[in-house]
C-alpha cells in the first residue's frame, strides 16, 4: 500500500464511479481499476461494492476511506512543512580571520558576499593563522584569512596578494617627523612592539625575520596579544611597530605611519579544506575574484579555479 493507491481509492469513493474518478485523476480507467484491486488484495477485503449503482463502499471500505483521508491530509501537511522549512533554510558559513585583514578590505568582501548569497548564515571568528588551520580541519570554520604560510596536506592555501608593511610610530617620535621612506636600521634603534604574543609562529615572526634578513636585532619592548593593543602601546609611546599598510585606516590618535625603504610585505592568505568544492566556498572565491579585479589587485589563478570548482 502506498499513498498513491490511497489517493486513487479516495477519488473512486468520492466520485462513486471509476470513470469519473479516472477523469479526476487524469488517467485511464483500466490502470485505476488495477490499483484498487491491488489495494483490496493487500487489505484482504473488498472495499467497493461494484454491484451497486452508483458504486458504494463496503463497511470495511468506509473505515479505510476515513483513515485514508486523514493520512493523505497529514502527508500534505508534512510536504507543506518541509517546503516551508526549505524555503527558510540558511546554510551556515563560518569565516576565520586575523585582525589585520579587517583593514585589508575584508569587510567589503563580507558585505558583497551577504548581498550575493542572502541564504548564507555568515559567522565571523577572529583567530590567528595557526588556529585557523586546526579550525578548518575540525570543521569549525569553512574558510580562513591569515598571513602565515603553513604547510598542511589537508589545507589548500591561496595567496590573494602581498601587502606592503609600514612603520607605526608615536606622533611625537623623532622618526615621525620625516617624509620619505624609513629604513629598518633607523627603526631598529628604538624599542619594538610585536604582535601577536601567541600562538607562534605568527606575524610577529615575520617581522623578526624581516629585521634578521637585514642583519638587524631590534630590542623588544612588548609582545602584545593582538594588533589593537600593539597600536595602543605605540600611541602610548612605548615603542614602534611594523604593521600592514591597511592598518592606517584605523586612524588611531597619536599614531603616525611611514613607508619602509626596504621591500617589506606580508601576504594575505585564503585557506580552505583541500577537497572543498562547496557552492558556498565557490561563491566566496567568485566574490573575491570580482572585487579584486575592480580594485586593481588582479585575481590569482588558483582563486579563479576555485570559483569554478576546479582543482
């Protein structure tokens, strides 16, 4: 017995005619008759008195009719409930990010992603690059935006672009008065503020490596927990720092920025699970590719392939 047979039986019972029921169901009469016979065989009893003119239900048929009407009604209600649930269903998509990417146009990308895919339930979680790798593998986030190159066979890494680094100085600092590029040697003469303090390796190690590559060993004044604290310590004249150029958008009072004479950059890296080809991730990749094109950055080939679901 299935719902289709019950629907056929209800039509015959209500029309009291196989011919009219077949017209109502938009089908031929012979297959309708066969379906009713199969239902009666399964029930082990006649449901319709075919000798009566017009047809009428047997006592057992009347009982089956009442139950069939209720079952069909409940099935219809269930279909409506599922349809409503599907129409309002929102797919969760979790984005991990390091604090400095907030200044590097991440908010614009998130706004466009919301506009492009309003069905997504977007969630943002601040976490350093190392934490993002574990979170991706555990399924706690779907994509991460960081600055450290980590090798992991389970994680796909795409360098979106290289962002220039600048010096962050207290407003009254002697080096803040200059206008041209500032050398790392000049900066290394003053106490240095690093971030984040942990976990390591992190962006702090990128900065230390930058100085070491030029034979410099700056004196550490503080290792701040996060970017905002580091900038606050610079404003408090506790030292100087090296930050991505987009951080200048924060416009913190009493902090000035100067370009570096050396070629100093930090990557903005998008990370995802290596075999993830989900529609949500492809939409995210497509949004970035389009916006990067409009901003003049150029979209990495790997990002475009991801947007098209290619390996």
